[in-house]
C-alpha cells in the first residue's frame, strides 16, 4: 500500500479526498443550520428559501470585497459562509430537501460519489 499514490489508496479504501470530506462536512453543517440543530453563527438561517422546483436554496450570497483588496477577498471566498452558499445551491432537490439527517447524509454521499474525486 505504501508504494501507491494518494488517489489509488483512496480508491482501494473507498474513501473521499480531504477536500471532498471538507465539502461534505460543510454541507451537513449547513443542513443542520437550516433545521435549527446547531447555532447559526453566520446568520445563514434567514437566507434559506424553499422553492418547489429547486428545493431549499440559500439566497443573498455574502458580499464580495473589491478587487483591489485581493488578499482579503481570497480569505472571504475560502470562508465557510461563502463556500457553503455555493455548494448548497448546487445540490439537487432530492438531496437538499431531505427531512432527516440520516437520509440527507445518505443521499449526499450518493450524489458526491457520482463525481470524480480527482483534481
């Protein structure tokens, strides 16, 4: 196993990459915020909107900093609030409208595994 590269080890062990696991965690946390299971430290709860066609969507993305301040803009873009907004709105309705945490995790896992997990 030591002679194989990172991606081959992940494939053999049936694991997701670190980036994909972070994205999964962020989406699970966002679902918990929506269902009022964890404190809303980002003010995100008031931005959820339920739409029959698209399911639950996050409205009003966080405001971006001007291009002149690129260092701060990069930090803002990498923050949980911005990343969660972009990831959440890409989920299909059958994933983001799950009513239980276990069903959300299950359908989210199927959805994420349908994409190649390689750069």
